[in-house]
C-alpha cells in the first residue's frame, strides 16, 4: 500500500462505541483484505451466508477482486474489527455500489458475523455507510433481503426503510437517506461519521472516539 493510500485509510479510520458495550474500529476496505473476506465468509453460519449471498457457496478470485478493489466514491465498503479483541480478524462489512442508471441511488448491504449479532454493529455500519454516501451525492439506498432474514428486516424497518415484494421470498428495501437520517445528522455520532467520511479529524464527541492519527 502506498503512503498516499495509508494516509487515506488513516484519515478515514474511526473507533465507535457499541450500545451494549465494547468498541469496533472501522476503516475503508483495501485490496489486501482479500484473505479477510475469505476468512469472514468461511466463518459465517450456513444460514447467514445464504441470507447475505443468496446461495453463493464460495468467493471466486473475480468476486474478491470486485469486493476489494473499490474507488471509494461509486463503490465504497467499510470493514469493522473488534477494537478491544485484536485476535478477531474482522466482525463485519458494509458496502454500497452506486447505480449506473440513477447516480443518486446505490445498492447497499451489511454483513455481521454471527458471533457479533445483537450488538448494534449492523446499525453503526449502516449509519457510517450512509454518511459516506451522502458526502458522495447518494440520496437513497436500495437492497434486496430474503423474507426470512428477520434481523436485517427489523434493522431496516427501525431506520425507516420502505419494504416491498421484489420476487417470491425476496423483499426490496428503499431507504431515503436525507429524510430518514435527520436525527442522525444532528447527533454527535453523525458529525464524527461525516468527518470520517470527509477524511477530517474532529475531536471526539459523545460515545464516539477517533483513532489517533
């Protein structure tokens, strides 16, 4: 990784406090994260893997190239780590890919490893993803969720997403970012996430702390 890349990643790295205790560290994905994604895929339960990847059995080299080589504007991904448990390779990923048809729309997805469910990580990752998306001119997220993926559907409903039937067994979600994230925009968390999205380094505020540069 070049020094420019290290500077970019460092400026966009943050440590976030979880609602039920503990902290996660988030940073943008980099090409060197191929093994991290493979490890995470292998450590997901069969059910979680099916829900997130809709039946995909393994990640090919082409998949890994696509998932780790991003431009950070039209295609962005956060990776999350257990900040206080360095032996954990990773705990989650959040990603958006801008639509080629509507530049104000992006398909978004969040994955959290099974052992880290019910800790608030999915919500934090989605909020962090929204902060970056808004900085890059994206106004809404869309996504596709299996109807039996109740945890993800509940998370999306809690954030104000609209759900509609896409096909048998699959729900399509639409989340209007400016409208649904008004409360987030006025919070200390959003101010820090927005600063991280811009590569700035504001002083820590509230339950959020930034990694020292």
